[in-house]
C-alpha cells in the first residue's frame, strides 16, 4: 500500500472512509460495513488499517477433535498470523455468536499478535484484560468478558462474518470505535482524492453552521452549494 495513503487512512475515522467510498461510487448504498454496536479497547487510539488475516474460533464447548489436531491447528493459526503482507489485522469470527463467552483477546494473545507485526484485531467475540492490553494494538470486539472458556481455533484463512460484514482473507479493512468496513481493492487508488473531496464539501455546511448569525437562509444557501459540489 502507498505509504501516504496508509498514513491518511490511519488519520481518518471509519465513517469518513465509508462516506469517501460513496464518493468514489457516486451514489449511496455501499454496504461492506459492520452492523450494530461494537466495543473498542482503545477508542482514542485511531483507526486500524490492514489486510485481513482471517480465522474462526469457538469456546462454548470443549473441542470434539483430538487434542493433537487442535494443537496443530493452533500452531497453523499463529503461523498464518505471522505471515502475509503488512499492514495487517487479525479478523476472527467467533462461531458461538451471539452467545460468545470465550475471551480470545487478552493480554497474552494480543501481545503475541502485536509481536507478529499486526496492527490490531477485529472480532464479533470477546476481549478481556482491558487494563493490560499492549499499546498500539486496538481490539474492536463484540463484548467484554472474564473467561477464555474452551476457546479453540476451528478454521484458518476462510471467509468470516463480523457483525454482518463478510471478510475474505487478504481484503483491506478499516476499523475503529465505530465498527469496521472492507475497502474494495478497485477503489484504493481513488480514496485519497475522494477523502479530500468529501472533507472539502463538508466544510461548506460546517463552516456556515458554525458561523455567527447562522439561520435557515444561510443553511439553505450552504446546503444548495453543498449538493452542487458533491454531484
């Protein structure tokens, strides 16, 4: 990824990127984003940006496969997380959702993933150890809980679904305290200009709304100019 674009994407929030993609598409209706309220371990840390390293886990019940199979798959999982293009983030679906109980993302596991060079984690599952998670590795999760349950890895590098958003291994993801979205590969080259255009046109309304003497007439004029600039 272009370093300048990566820097920009880390500086803007996920709603901004969502709007910018609609600028690229020239219409509303982009739908590759999460639904519902998610929790962020470090809401002021800014956005997580990277290529998805996907997996699926479960924790409600003990695994039914042989222990050696589970152990081997866990090592395959960590090998997968340690490899691949960077920047990257772990995108892990908890198959127990919406009854997730296993906090896969605690102090040890987040530290391991950060050590592998990942930028953060996105999951519909559980996180814990909120006071002890490493800095610079935000976790955007579905819930907070105290126990790891019977957590074990079920699948590696397959398509996952996080709060209604499908994610394939290797897709570019942007996430923060608002949730997450997938950036289609064909839009990457247009994002810088789209973000700049969106921010510029938004200032037409924001500047007017924050000015002394703002009233309906000022709003109507600003909104007319705003709509004209976006089309």
